């Protein structure tokens, strides 16, 4: 997994609540058996005017000029600023795969759906929960300043705005450790192999039907 | 020991180890696998030269991509076909039991698992699918996981997790005529919102829940994720045991007795404390219809499409956007909304009881002329077989419904069953998100009874008044 320490990233605003994973990556792209290459189809139904299918040449498709990420000022953005309950619905990890492949490294929202939130950390993507008032301040600041960037420092757990305001955020210590070091969960868990085996033996002796 | 919730009991009995910050390794008893969220996990195992920890804990089935018609011809979409063939190859390579497309036991993973007795009380159950919450209906801790976690469970038999908070949703009293578990679920989501259960495991309790069949309980737990809760659960009781006894994966003989005696403890203790609670009166629950693009955008069949001006802030913007997408006008009575298609099926409402309920409504009637397609997709081959033995297929066919082969079908439209842009559907599935049933498609979530009645009338009708 790619390590995450700090970025200075251009912010793109997606001003809607309850953005679901069907919207982040529509179902027809879930037929892929690979982890890579979902970026060009992130937000496909909002981003393009035609209907997208796997295997199409996306560079030849007609883009939706009204969709925020298509505006020239947001090209190359790494920070997605959005509203409540981002990533709700389907558990598809293709959603964080698509967002990371698009180029996002951080998503800031007042709240996230649980499964999506978990999935982000497995893919070098940092989801940050800030209270709704702070998110609103950031939306306003972004709207007023083209090229609005944020300094995000995972080690220090801070977000620094161009005007010098510092916002701190919470992150689970274990997830922070894994993200900072690009650690694979499986390898870490297998360090406890003996404990798992011992638990399993006892558990299955008590419930032999399992 | 202090009084424990059902969730406490299930969690505590599966903790392998726990760090000071609460991060735990939870042992997983059952992993269900389908074709969409597993190929990258198998590939990860291969790349790392790892083997599954416990092959017998896994059970696989293709469901999302499979066609519901002309199965003998195979899967025509080459991309879908590769995904299903990849599952077949992975299961063969690792020795995992799979019910393939031609197998009578094949079906939607959350219908198949319980039907086989592969979900048992007291288990932890995971699957790379958010509707895994369904299995909590058996007094199990069950939730959806991402593909990285699928690989993690395959390799280690454990999941890295932190304990959620516990919420009780208690429903008391008798449901009215024509009111179902689906209506309870939609009412709860309407009250809590789709993020109301985020961070919680929900236990459904109360006399109304106790009176539900296993099918109804599964419908209720299935929709817990639409309230934001990864897990929904219901205490195990005689209804649970009666459903499971004799199923292929359930224990038999002396072991069955031993299991049942342990399972009787799978309920919240008297006086157990929840972090949050919601109490509903069954008598106040009416048949529900969603009007928007989130399951929380729901009203009673007696209601009207709401006016966004009555809402504030983001709720208003969301409602305005939803009405544009749905092609609806504020103030329209729900019963005046005409539909183009009907979908009866899915992991929410594709079980035998759902088939029976819809057939009761359709018996001797005809699908309305304005309804272009009314699909009935049984949740599994065994549900299909049983329905046919009961003559339900003939009731549907004579009424003008199409009787199909089992799969996820138009719940998420990964196969050929989908809505065209602008088409409006009465659907027994679980999500009314934009584009969920086909790009530009408009989904209204309802119970099987309500979907069948809408098919006959051509618009929504109140089944509780029929």
C-alpha cells in the first residue's frame, strides 16, 4: 500500500450529502477483475453525458461541463471536500479504488459510511471527519479562492489552510500507523498466528458444529 | 457479570485479541463469497503466495452478474462471463465449495446462505457485500466488508475491527393488514435517516419483531445497512431453530440439541443497556413508498410527494435534486404515480414468503397495460422450485408477470435486467440511488405486496385497504 505522510493538495468541492458508492463507481465497472484503472470512471454518470461501459475510450466521451470535477480549476485536485454520509450504500471497494486512481489522497466530510471509511485506509486514502461547521468554512473558503490548497499532515493530524488557520483531526492510532508506514494488514495479523490458532481450537471445541 | 446485549455476547465470544485502543482481531466463522468483490482478493492471495486459512468456512455463489433468462446459452456479456468464470476457477483452485450457475442451490448469496443453514446463531458472518447484515436475523454478527478485508479474512480467518455502539430498535404491537417487515424497515430508515445508524450495530426487538417469520426478520436486518448500520441482528428463538433444523449445513442429531441449548442464550439480557434506542408502535406503520433517491426519502402510501420548501438546508437541496431526477412534483399523491416496470426479488424480498405474498395479490388479475415489464426473480433455485411446486409461477405468468431464474437481477442491474432512462419502477429491492437500476432509471422501494398491487393497477395503491 502507498504510504501517506503529508500533502499540499488542491481542493475540489462536491457539495452534496449522501454521495453513495453507486455514484462513485457505477455497477457496470464492477465487472473488472482488477484493482486498477477505475479512475477514468469515477463519478461516471455525473461526469460524462453519455452512458459509460467498460472498455470504452473515455477520452473520446462527451464530458458534462456542469459537473464540478470537470471544471478546469479542479484539474489535479487531491483533496475532495464533501458533505454528510459520504460513501453510503454498497460495500464495493471499487469506490476508494476509483477515487485513489483518479488522484485523490484525502476526503474531508462531516461523516462517512462505515464500510467505505474502512475501505479507504486499505488503499492509501485518508478520510478525515471534521464537524459540519468547519466543513462549511472550508467550502466557503474554497469558493472564494481559486487554486485553494490545504496542507494535510497525518503525523501531526493537522490541516492548515492558506490563511494559516490550523484544524486538527482525529484518526485511529492503528490506522494512522498503517497508513504512515504503508503497512499491509494481513502481514500484521499473521504475526498473531499462534493466538488465532489457539483461539480457533478452543472456539471450535466449544461449538463443534462450526 | 453485568447484563449484556446480544451484540456484546457475539462480539465477546469472537475476540482473539484486543489492543488497548480497542482495535481487535475478531474470529470469523463464515465467509460467503460472490463473483464481484472476490477476484482481487484471490489475486492478492496468489501474489503473496498465501492459502485460505480455513477453506471449510467459505461458501461461494455467483449472483450479481448472472442472467435470469436463457441460462442454457450462458452469459452473453463477455465481461460478466469472465467474472463468473474467474469465481469458478478460483473456487476450483482453492477447493472452495461453490454453487455454480446451473446448480439448483445457486441464488442471491444472502438468500442461499440461510437457506443452506450456512448461517447459524452465534456465528460471525462476513461477505464482500453490504447486505450481509441480513444474516444477523439468526442471532449472528454479520456485516459487509470490502475486498481488502475479504482477502484478510481468507488469509487469517480474522477481521481487524473496533466494537461499534449498540442500538435497540424496538417495535411493539401487531402489524396491520398488508403491512410487512419491509414497511418496518423503511419506516425506521425514514425516522433515523440513512446515516442514523452509522457507527452502531442495531438489534431489532419487541413483540412485532418476535412475531415475524425468518423471512421477515431477514428483510428487516437486510435493510439495517440502509440506516447506516453495518450490522442488524435479532435474538435467536424457536422461530430461528424451526427454520434451521434439517438444513444441509446445520448440525444434526445430538449436536443439534447441543447447539440449540447454547443458542438459547443469544439474546440481550434483562436490563442490558444500549447506547441508543428507538421505539415504534406497529399500529402506526403503514405501507411505505420511497419518492426520492435515498431510502430515507420515504412516505406512507397515504401520503404525497413532499415539498422541498418544507425542509431546510442540505435536506432541501437533496430533495429538490431528487424530485428533478425522479420526475416528480411536490404535492402529488403517491397513489397517482404511474409506473413502467416492476421488480419483485433481491436479497431483501426474494424469498418464498415474498413470492407467496406477491402471488396472493396477483392471483386472477392482469398486469396493467401501461406496465411494460413485471419481473419476478426468485432469490434462489430452491425458492424457484418451491414456488413452482406451490403453483405460484402459474399465478404470475397468467397475470402477465415474467417468471425468471435466480440472481440479483434488477436490484443493481449488472446483468441485462435494467431500467431505461426515465423509466419508473416499483421495486422490492433496497436502494433507490440514482442510476442503481439503470442509468436514469427511477426506483420506488416497496414491499412485495405493494409491488404486485402496483403492477396490477399501473400505479401505487394501498394494499392495506384492499
